[in-house]
């Protein structure tokens, strides 16, 4: 089973993206991730697991991220976002991306919303655990 979408052009000599690796110029020579950047991506992956576990039962399909390049929202389901983060770890560069086709924005939340929701759940569980007078079933 794959954690990311399978490349439909894998091994195809007519792959339209095959020339991207040969580009000249500054953009083609990206520096590898620093140790701090790698740690940030690893933390994002760990956070993503928590967000998915908490939000999927509520009908949330993934996260929406405002693209810094095109200034449009990009909708990522959980598996695609996880695959993109792993690709960034492995290659040191982000994947080329396209906005999703006709996503339902009601099924996606921002990274900040997911973080706030997870923090709220954590705080509530901590309060329950710290209150010795609270019955266990409440």
C-alpha cells in the first residue's frame, strides 16, 4: 500500500515532468533541508496524525493551505498531505502542486484550526485527569 498517490507517468519516457530535473538556474539548485527544517517537517507529520485521528470522525477530509505562490487555497486530503511532507523530507524540495478540482471547502479546515482543536481536546483531557473530585465517567 502506498502512502501517496502513484505517479501515473512513472517509468514513462514521455513523462511531461521529466525535464524538470534538468532545469538550469537558481530554482533547480535548492539547498537540502537544514536539521531544523527537517525537525519541523517531522513535527508536522506527527501533528498531522493527531489531527486526522481527531477530525476524520467529524467529517473533515483534510487541510486547506493558502498557497504562498499563487495566493489561492489548496485542499489536501490527509494522505496527500502526508505524502507531500514525506517527499519534502526525502528530496528536500516540495512537490509541484495544483489546486484540487472542485473540492467541498466544508470538509477541510486550516492547519491553525486543526491545531486549536487538538489543543482544546488536550486541555480538556488534562483538566479531567487533574480533577480528583470528577467522576471517571464524565
